[in-house]
């Protein structure tokens, strides 16, 4: 994808001018260019190839405290689109919190966060990478079938223009490889997977390493036992712990706080994590998955302590949620075709003992190491948590037999306060969280 987005920026300016002519008091326009290419293979044969390109726009207009958003592709006539948006806004209900971000908060300089790699990967190279990934996984002794492998690349470019004078562009590239395989026979087959996704092609992990890890994970899960119902010490694999901490981030989201639909709504200034831990959101990190030089309203976000030394300190806010809560946006607006809402960027769980996971297991001595959960188990309104799970018994301080078909249940507030951390966090993700021990939980098994 070309790194020249100036034609899209010019289109954004025309949309803003058209909205003004038709009577909008304020407006912003987002123009998005997307390109992607991917292949899927299974059992050594290509099953699907796909390429896509799109150029889309959305125009948001305000007439007083009334607003409307319209979306189209870039072939739409700016004047007619603006006329339609303003007409819709005039008959929309008033929202006392609607409006653009305050001009003084807009980004003055667009930081280069090294989020775009112009490298092109052709279809043949993607096929070769997918085949190599699957072949490495199937070569692991005990792997008996394949769920398929894929390889892909893509890029998105965003232009944001506002009637308050902001004009910014940002681009992001992505390269990925993934594979899923099965081990065992008949009705006792077990599935697992592995993948890698990077902003820069040179950072993408070797295909054979991804495949080998997926195969080994599947084989380890073969012939799982059942666990007896009871109370068990629980340690979460990073794949699962990211989801748990993601629920905490969701409960801190300002839109839920403003609606009163978060179990943390009255907990600002109180302890929600152990005092050794902090939860930090940083949008300006170079070459990181959640980074962005400005948010969906043009605001430059800065490092934000969501939780500091265990104490809840900040909500995740866009302008509307901030106004409803009597606060100011902290540059966490996310833009989509349907509008703007608060979202986090790069969230890291910091602090704690950070012991090797082997030490964490040894200190736990007996319990369950959970590697996968089934379904969405967190209720952010009540804080209740219950989900199906599988993993491995912790026996004599080490990973033991695989176990499956059990449910773990508890309360999020209690689980967060009990967290102890290992040192195996992975910075590939926008949520950087290691393996976690979360104390004892109720386990429903056989």
C-alpha cells in the first residue's frame, strides 16, 4: 500500500467544508484505506486465497448537541453525503455530551511510531509460509490431523480531519502465520494452535517454530483426565491471563462507568489489585500492537496509570464519556464506521515478584494450570466469573496430567486482589500479561 495518503486527506477536507455549507456547527471525517492478502492451506493443499482492497469514509456532524454519522466508500459525492448527514442530525435526539474533542487537546505533531512496513509478500510466498507452518506441526510425533494453516499480510491507513483544524494520518501494517492441528485418535482427539502476528515482516517468527509449538501443545493435551469438584489453586497461562486482565480493562472503560454497568463504578481510589502491581496504558510505544500517534478524535494520548500500586486511578475516556463523568478525555477514543467509543492501547501489567513460571508452579505445589477457557466467563456488571476450562494438574510443584471438561468460578474482585505474577509476558500483544496465580477457585468437575 502506498504511504501517500494526501489524496484521502484532501477528501476529508472537502467533506468538512461540505458539512459546514449545509449547516453543521462542527464535524469530523475519517477516511480509511485497507489492503489485505491471505491464504489458507490444509493437509498440504491450498484451500482458499483472498485479496481485498477498500477505501471507506465516515462523516460525523453536529448541529448543536444533535449528531449523526454516515458512512460510504470514497466514490460518494461529498456534498450529498454532508447534506444527508446534517439532515439526519437535525432530527436526532439531543445528547448533552456530544461534540468534538477540545481543540487544545488535539495532537500538534504526529509521532512516528514505526508502525508501517511497506514490504510486499506475494501469493506464492504466503502459500509457502502456510505450508511450511503446517508441515512442521504435522511432523510432531502424535499429531494425527490438521485444522489448517494460514499466512497473511495487510495494511490500513487512516486520515482524520476535524472542523477544529486537526489533520492527521497514520498507517499500520501486519503480517501473520497461524496453524491448528489435532493429536490423538477417534473421539479422544485434542486440538491446539499457535500463531504469530507482527507489524514488521522481519519480526515475524519462523514458520517452522510456530508449527512445531502448535504440534507439541496438541500432543501434550491427549488423554485428559477429569478433576473432582472442589477448591483448587489456579494458575493461568498467558493466553488465559490476558483475557482476565482484559476484563479488568473493560470494567475500567468510561462508557460502562457512565452507564453504571461496571462492577468497578464506585471503586475509584480504592485497591483493585495487590499493592505491588500497576496497570499502565501507553499509546506511544514504537512498533507495538496497540500504539497510535493520535486517537479517533485527534487527541494525543500519553502514558496513563489505570491502576497504580494496586489503586484504581483512571478511567479509559473519549470526549463524550469524559463529559458525562465531569472529566476530560485522556486520548483513548477509538474510531469505527458506527462512531467513537473509548478503548485502551498498549496495556501492561507491571510490578510484582516476576518469578519464573517454574517457581510459581513449585510454590503452588498442587492445583490446576489453566491453558484454555471456553466461552466468555466474565460478567462486568456483577463481577461474577464462571467459564469452562482445560489445562494441566499441578502435582508436586510441576505440570502433570492434562485435564479437561471442568468449570472454574469465582468473583473478579477477589481474583484481581489475589494476583501473583510470573515473568513470561509477551510484548507482541496489546495486553502484556504473564502467567498469573489467582488463589483458590471453585472447580466443578466430575
